């Protein structure tokens, strides 16, 4: 599991999986993308905060940061039958700031 937080405080729970040597977001990602109206050309910058927590900045196709309205903290729900895994693999060449 991982948590994605955007600057307005909205927080989403997503599942991390490893496929073909890469780490991917799955369960919860589609809801995150839909809620934030992500489209081709958007740029997302992920800052790893530790403990499977990411702070996400979202930019439009002109590289302008998108500011979403302030919202109550929301954590998307996972299926009850999915296990929690609090581990995260950092890919080669990634250095958190």
C-alpha cells in the first residue's frame, strides 16, 4: 500500500505492485486519476516522504501547477480481501530530496 497526498490535503490509498521490474500504482489509482481529471499531457511529480507516503504535485500541459480546492482528507477504500503491505522498493537512480 501507498498513500498519495496532493497540496490541498486530499489523501488517497493506492496499491503498489511490481511488474516487469517496475513499480506501478494499481487499486485506487484510477479513482485518483479520475477525481483529479488527469489527461494526456499532465505532469505529476512524486516526492517520496518515507513509509510509502508520496506527496504529488499535478501540472497541466502548459506546466502550470493545478491548484485543487481545499478538501477534507479522503482515503480511498481498498477491497477487504486485499492485504496491506507497508513496504516500498525505491527504483535505481531515484534519490528523494
